[in-house]
C-alpha cells in the first residue's frame, strides 16, 4: 500500500545550497518552509500559515511600539478616484504607471475609474482636509494595516509582488519641525524593531533626490545587508513638508487665528521584511527564525515514542513550557524527518527526549542557529529555555552585525569601487559630489545604487568616487533587491 | 478672538432622539462618537480611531477564540480571475452582479479581468485543489482577516458599505460529518462571542433555501434584535458539502487509497457587528459600549482641575488603574462638556474627582449604562472598578436579553402576523409550510423575511401562518437590516 506522505516527500529533495545559487536557495526555502505558495493570480502570492504567523508576530510587536509613541489605527477605503490620485503632480507620476484600475462596479461602467491603492497619501490628505480645522486638532498620528497593489512586471515572493501587506502611517503636524521630528522618530522605531526583534542590524540614513519617494521632500531609510551581500530597503519614513497640504488645501487655524498649512509625514514597513529575515539568517538547512518572531519557539521531538512513558514525559515537558510557543511532533514520521522539518521551518530550539534521557532525568536541547546540543536536567528546562532563547536572539544579532562589518568596504576611486562591487558583494562606502549624473553613471556601469547618505557621515573630505570633483556626502552604495 | 472648538461645537447640536427617528439617531451617533466619516469614494467609509479600536478588540478576542479551536490564519490575493469566479454556478450567479472589476494593470489592459474579492471561496478552493492530496492533509482550518468589496447601491455606515472588513474562515474536511460539525462549532463560537464579549444575545438557527448563501448546502445564522425591533444577521456559517470540491476538483487519497472529494465550510463576521453594538446598547446620549470591547473603559475627569492637588490626584488614580484601558481628560473644556463626550463615546465608567472628594478620600464612579453614581473610597478604586466593569457587562447582556424576550411575539395566523409586524416591531415566531411561495408572499406583503429556523424548534404542530396548510417548521421572522 503506497500512501503519499505529503510533508515527508518534499524534504527528500534537498534545497539548493546558498553558495551554488542564492536566488534558487531563497525560492526553495520560501516554498519548503511553507511560507507561501503561488496563486492563480499572476504576481500575487498566498501567504500560508507558517508565513502569516510570522507576519502576525511582526504586526503585534511593531503595533505595540507604534502605540507607545501615540499612533492611532484607522482604516481608509482601498480605492482612490483617479482625480484624487492626480492632485499631487510628483506623486501621480511616480505611481500611475503601476496601479490597477477598477472600471466597472457590478454590471455598469463607473463614471470615474478608481485605482486600487498603491499607497494612501491622497486618501489621508482628502480626509485630513476636512478633519483638521484648528491647532487643537494637531498632531494627527494615524496608521493603517492593509494590503496595497502595485502592478510590478517581475515578482518574487515577499520581495516584490503585485499585492503585499504593510502598514502605512500618515501624520499631520502644525510645524515643519514637528513633522521632521516624527519622521525621524518612526525611522528609529523601525531600526529598533529590526535590531531588537528581528535581529537585523540596519544602516539609517537619507535617500538621495533620485531615490526618494514620489512627492516627498525627504525620504529616510533603513538598509539591511543580506547574506549574499545585496542590500534590502527595509523601511522608509518620508517628510512631505507642506507639499501635499498645498495640493489638497489642508489648513488649520493657529492660536493667533491665522490660517496655516499642515506639515505631513508617512512611513511604512511591509511583508518584504520577511524576505530580509530569510536572507539575513537562513542557512542551507532552511529558515533560521529569531525567537521573538518564531511562531513556534520550541519543538519537542520524542525519540522511540512508542516506548512506555516517552510520550507522557514529552507531553509533560510541553505543558511545563507552555509560557513559550511550544509544539510537540508526535506524528508517525521518523525522528530524522522531524529534525529536518523543524530545521527547515527555522524553529529556534529542538528538544529531543527518549527512554535513555528519561532514565537520566535529562533531555537534549539543540540550537537551530548553531546546531549546538546541550544536555539539560529535566528540573531546569524552563530556566534553560528562557536563557537559550535570549542567547539565540542575541547571538543572531551579533552574527548579523559581524556580517555587515565584514562586508562593508571603502572605495576611494571608481576603479576600486568597480573591483569591490564585482568581487566582494556588500556595502560600499564612497564619497559623492551630489550630482545625479554620477549616481546614474555608477548605476549604469555597476548595477549599484545609492542606498543612503548615512546619518553618521564621519568627516566628508575628498573626491567623488565617480567624477573626482570635491565630495559633499558619504554614501552607502550596493546592489539591492 | 474666536477659536473654533472642534470637539465642543459638535456636541452643542444634540443628537436626534431614538424615538423620534431611529435611523437618524444611528447616523448621528456614528458620526458624533467619531466612529466613521464618509470618504470621497462613494459608498466606502473611513473608520476613525474610535471605531477602529473597537474592531481591534473584536479581532483580538474573536481570533483568540478561533485559534483555541485550531484555526490558522493565512492571506489570499484580493483579486479573483473571472474564470475562477465562474467555476461554481450558484456562487457566480449570487456574486457577479455586485463585484468591482479590475480591467487595467498600469497602462495596459489585462488579458482576463479580475474582480476584487466579494468573498474568497473560489480562491481557497483553487488553493486547496493543489494543497490537499492525502487524508493526512485534512482537515484544513484556515481563516483570513481582510477587506472585501460588494458594489451595493444603497449604503449605511457599518451595516452596508461597498468595502467592509471581516474575517472569512474556509475549511476542508474528509467527511460530510466533519464539515457539519465544524459549521456548527463556528456558529457556536460566534454566538458565545456575541453573548460573552458584546453582550448581545442571539437566536441560532438555519436559513431557509431562499435565504442561504450562494453555493451553500446549508447556511446557519445568528440573528440579533436591535433596539428598534429590527433584526440583524450577525454572523453566518455555511456547509458547502462537496459542491465546490466537485466544481474545483478537490480530491484526496483516503487511507484505503481511494480518491474522495473533500467537504467544505466557510464562516464570517464583519464590521457590521459594530452596527449591532450601537443599535442594541446605545441610547439618546450616544454609544454605550460593553466593557470588553470599549477602547477606553474608564475616563477620569478632574473637577476644578486648577485647584491645587486635583490633577496630581487624578493622575495618581490613572496610574493605579493602569491595568484597565483608562484615560484622563485634563483638557481645558468644562466638566459638563467632558461628561457629554465621555457619554457620547460610550465609555463604561466615568470617575469624577475634585477638591471635596479628595478631602473626603473618595471619588465618584458613574455608570454609563444606568447613570448610577457611586461614591467609592480612594482605597478601593481598583477592586471597585473591576467589580463595576463586570457588573456592567453582565447587566448589559441581561437588559438585551430582556429586550429580546419582550419583543418576540407569536403569530398563529396571517392577520395576527400582519398586525404584530406593523404595531409591535420585533421577532415573530410563526409556523411555516416550507414553501418558498409563502416566504415570498410574506415578504412582499409585510417587508418581513424569514430570519432563521431556530435550532430550538419546540413542538411544530399547526398551520402555516401564510397558506394555512400543515406546518413543517417554526420560523423567526422580522424586518431586518
């Protein structure tokens, strides 16, 4: 009798090694860890339970951090009338080419077509225009969790898809200073979140004019470095000044009874960040999840589970560890299969417990990140699990920091830049004159883009890496997702 | 100097009394409690912070109850290709007339148009078709939280809008029995949630053939009674049998190696339920929120707050009550205004504290639901707040139950039915022969629809309230939202 073993079968086919083909490794992991699957809708993905549970943990923790800073959640319509999208010139130019258009409602054509939101600045502006009247109504610090649509031509799971999930914060302030302060505050929230929750170190900085958001006065970004040396923009925060306010006529009456335009910001982080978790921490056995966003933190795998007392003891451990996200795998698969699955899914700790362990009143805890096996007395499992999860979280950040440090290079001139980008993938720190033409030349010749002008500029003294003229800024460059 | 006082101004205009015009009262409350506002997108609403915070509390608690029964969350694309929507005949007939169609992506027309999901049975089926292979893959108990679009002609905040937020669960099972069991299980989750969290009693039952969901074998519903005597369908759970499985070819290999169709269910609850909270509990001063879904449970209002020590003491109370959702209103509005606002927003408890109270080491707690004022020693505020919130939650359910009991009528024949529906709005329990023609006749003549055939049928003996032929079912009838 042949029964197809759904889960076991797929693990027989090993995933591609990262060193052989990083892109294929990524696709293999995303599918075999069952994070997503493709749908019948071209360019849109289905986020499966193992993937969505990571997003839920991201949402919970990021939302908590938002609310600590006074953010309130709202929900705006998913449609934007064409006339509304068209109100801010730079913004519409940036987004119109990649939106999906609704032209019919039921059986009838619409009088005005509606785009499915690619981002909601225009909707928030239209709302604030009526909702803000007095200085007493400011600031407005609103956010929404939703999905957005951008009609991308080439798509990759999490990194670029036609529909993705995100949060978008949209704020309005009385002064330019207040808006700038909120813009930086939220960038810092993202950076803290990445470091402390996702164990991903980031470079904080400002985007160049060329790379900034359509309609923004300034765009700030956090940039992370993936295992393959490519950069990933992981969160952005925009200061709009009063540009949108003027386009949408959003004014308030100040204390002195004068009418003033508000100053606005927006900031977002998306499911793209799950791609960063995979590409920063993963290895050739699959996902490696930081404990704080691991849907399952501990997997208990009974050994020789048919022997008397084994399942009972394993269940007892599960009960005792119930303050963690813990599961037990008591299916009839072999322990080896169960180990592979737990590794593929990136579960931080595996607990092995069999008849011999029980006899000696111990179990074995195995770290997913290092493979280290630790014998633990059954009297101490709660304390040891707490300690180990904290240690894994810390070590993952330390390793990722080290990776950034050892993959960040200086380039004094163009030849060095070119040699570095081709031979040693990573961030390149190089000086820049500030001219867009140099930025474009570098991109065209090397495929590297300016990632950001880091807040930490150091002493900017020397020549532009491209044209040799006096430099104005130090820039992080890199090939990027 | 005239400064427009955003919040104060609106409360000057009293809301319409429920008895005078219930529909207008509803609209007034929804707007003045700042739950929603209208958007530039016809038929779509903007859910403001006070409204969205209620939805977040609903989500958290309902999602927790789901997960206790083994539900896993996922995310499906928001678009459905036309060919996919067309696969199940009854389903497409039910939904095609009211969907929004995307015809262009960016600057190009699409090869096949996509509808924005009105519900996602077809997407889940398309997914399950590939994801389910063996009996080991069953059951699948998936759910998603998302927005859906139905191109309604007439819309009302929360009750009927072109876009709304909801959860939709979609499950697949090995047998018909398993599917039926899950269908009823989720209906019970909804009913428990309404009673225990929202303080809304519901009638559980089965929809008639005429009223069931497009494509379902059986639809079960929970029906709530609003203050004005109209019914609101508050959650539904559908058993699809193997109808969708046959249309989408969703088969699994059973233990005996034979191929079998799965049996499916779906179940949903939406932001519509916020309309029920408003219309079951509200009064002429505004919202009355059950403590379990009140974004703010306690509002502390200092009296004569400029007097020495008042704000300090009020802040101290706030700190001591921080295990509740507590706020303090120390703006420069008058206490009277603050009371009105707290009442309008439905905050369950108001604490008044002024110089005289402090002198006597007490404060006054005022119940929003009854207006009762209770003097509480400052030494006991934590215990008293706990006790009072529990009491309010319980009393609100009891009052709502009493309202259902006193507004549920029996009708033995058509004349009694007609007289009752016109003079005493509420549920009418009346016998039915089971013929759709009678259902249609009643609807046409009285505006009442069959709400459900309650699980608790009692002894069905007598004549159909419409045609006088022998009855087969006892039915709850009513005019409905």
